[in-house]
C-alpha cells in the first residue's frame, strides 16, 4: 500500500496540471489523500465546469463519472479507475421502465413531473428530461420537489422511495398523499391502470427503489446507540427509512452530515 501511494504521488508530480483527480466523500482515506477535489455528488458536479485539466480522473461510482463527462469541456477526458463501481439503487430504475410508466401516466391524463435522484444512470436522467423533469441530490431534493409540486401536476420521484417520502414529509405530505408504484412487466401494474386507482390522484408517486445499505438501518440500531451512548447525537442520511429518520436528531446530505 505504501509503495502504491508513493507511486501515485510521484506520477501526479510528473503529470502536473493536465490531470485533476476528483473523489467522492465515500471513498476511503487511502484514495482521498490523492484527490485534488473532494465532495458529495452535488459539489463535485458543480466543480467540473471550472476544471481546466485535460484529464479528469473520477474516483466514484459510474453514474458520477457520467455526470462529470456530461459537464466536461470539449476535449476533456474523464477516466474512471473502476468502471465497474456500481450502485444497486441506480440499477433499480431502468430507463425503459421509467419511460413506459411516464408514457402510460401521460396517456392517461396524468402529466406528472419526474424527479430523478442523482444516483441514477445517464439514460434515466435523459428520460426524465424528455418528460419535463429534472435531477436532484439529497442536498437540494426539498427545493427541487417543491418546484415540481408547484407545477400542479404531481411528482414521480425515482428511484429512492425513502428519500422521496422523507422529503415529501418535510413538505407536509402525509400517507394519503403518496403512492408506492407496483410495477408490472410493461410499466404500471394491471391494478394501477384502473382510472379509479389512487395512483391517478396522489400528488407524490414513488418508484419502488432504495439504497440497500441505508435500507438495512433500523430503529433498533438507533435505540441501541442511544442506550450505549446516553446523550449522543444521532444523525442519518435521508436515504434511510422514514421511521429511522423520525428517531434521529437530524438528517441531511453527506456534506450536511460532515
């Protein structure tokens, strides 16, 4: 490990300014020590347009690299050290499935505004754009969902059902205001295609996806932490289950938690 770190340091010194290494906060310290820029997904995306280096080495999951390539200048190259760095949640909202659902909703008279969490593929983000929607991060999800709700047509939030519910709750939406989609092989399930189904009126529709890591956290773990460390501050990311968030002292994006 020491030899590898030394080799990277030497190579960076020899390559100089034409190379910029970006790293997500989730990377371990051995990687972060070599990064020129670190941050959560929103901060990293904001920094890309100001980078003048010819080569951007992006230490993160593949969809973050896609976003960097989308925002990069003409001629800049974005390199992923680990192209197979994946995110299970991002794979829970295939672009064609989302397009089918949105088409069925629109054809049925529900012109909802799709809002995609940044933890999705570029293909899914493109579908969201086709239907007049936008992308958010956990840091600005509340602002973006408020904007989408103000359009007066309802919102389809995907893929993270927990983040969607938690943000909806912050905006005053209760259990009667949201519906978790039950997808069929060709989009909406047969039951949901019925015009009398609550899906056609609920202001917030949630895609049935989640982050398996955050979904694994439980209220029992929060209680155990408080019992083991009386008076401790308990914080969580809004990808956690709503019942977990309810027991925490605060919740927010990676940058907020740091």
